[in-house]
């Protein structure tokens, strides 16, 4: 993935924000999200839709919307990378297609926060139900502005400058799931921080169309192990692989059964990806991995006067 470099203005009012939405066979949800984006009070926005092989091609004709279509489904990482390649915004906000933003000041708040913290590479949003109550899973289980380790792509702001520094976009071999963790490891290693703002609220309907929970669990495990091969220092790789398999075996499906066949699927898929992992391996520093684990266990409050104290 190659993101075009360009001269960027430090003036928030002139900062273009690119909204990236990957979608497949959810045109109804997509239209609701776009309508909510158009209700935002931040107007300098371009919207890029990545159609990942929908049965009926997405066809929206509006001046601020670009569409990239893949005729076959290649996965969320592939489609988001193609959207990132044609993006122009100083800030890029990724939304899932089954989300919606009700507060018209959401994007303004996210951009203002990013402008105030130039060393922040990503800002995570808070997912809620349609009735306004919080969902169980959040980037962090805290109710205050905090430094964290992993945003989620149902709603997340990325700094273009940080993506340019990383050079490599999302790992397309992941297909989808766990790509945010791998990206975060590289952001932290490059000296950027990740912030979670619980006031940046996005409704996540978590539409079940196209979701296969058995496949999601398997992809989570395989991609977590692939991340260890790609990014962990060698001494940390084997313990991470064992811990991931143990965690996977503790998971249960909808019938409260363990997916023993999934272990074979994971190992088989991972074995096929080992040559890719070894040829693209670029491990993070031991200090970065230590920081990642610390923040995963305990997010750190963002204190304005100590914004550079990240030890």
C-alpha cells in the first residue's frame, strides 16, 4: 500500500478529513451511516467507500463520495488499503458500514483532539447501542481520556503522517480481524501514541449479515499468531503462540462447544503463511512490547501537562 504524501496544513479549519468505509452487501446500513456523516458540523470531508465484492455494486453519485470496487471479495484489509491509497485527508476516520454517528460534533471533537496531540497516531471511538447505552467491548474499560494500545475499526481516527511513517498499510494476509493490534504495535514502535476518548460515541449495530463467528474466532487466533511472527522479538514469539492457542481452546461456540477442528485450521493456515511472515518480519523493540502489555493491562490517563511523559 502506498499513501500519497502531500503538503499538509496545520490549520484545523482547512484540514481535510477522509472517511473510509469498507462494505459488503449492506447498502441499507451504508446509506444510514452516510446520512449521519452529512449531518456532522465538520464539513471539509471526503468519503471513500470500498465495495468488497457486494452482490449488487454500490452506486452512490454524490460529489464528496468516491467508490473503489473489487469485483471479488478480498477482505477488509485489502479494501481499506485501496481506499487509503486514494485518500487525501490529513486525518482518516475508518468506520464499519453498520455504524452511525448521532452527535453532530463527533468529527470536530476527534480532529480537535488529534490537533492538540501531534504525537498521537490513532484515536479510538466508544461504541454504543442505538439506545445510547455502552456496549460491553470497548478499546478500554475506562470512562476517561486515556492512552491505550488498540483502537477498533468500527470507529477510529488515524493520522496520515503516522501512516506515511509506517510505509506499510494493513496486512492484507490477515483478511480481517486483529489488524488493529498489528498496526498499533508499529505505531507505538514508531513513537506514536493511541488515545481512547469515551466521548467519541458511535452506534455499532453489529449487523450479523456476512458474519461467521467460528471463522472470526479462528481468524483472531491465526492473525494473533501471525502478528507474533511478524512483530514480536524472537524470545517473545513462542510464549505468544502458546498463549493464543490456550485462549482459543477456552473459547466456546454458540452451543458451548470447543472448536478442536479450529486448531488444525489455524496451524495449517499459519504454516502456509510462515514464508510470508519470515520475509516480512520487522520486530518491534523489547521496550515497545513492554509498553504494549502495560497499557493493555492498565490504560494511562491523558494528563495535559504530562502529555509527553509516556514511560
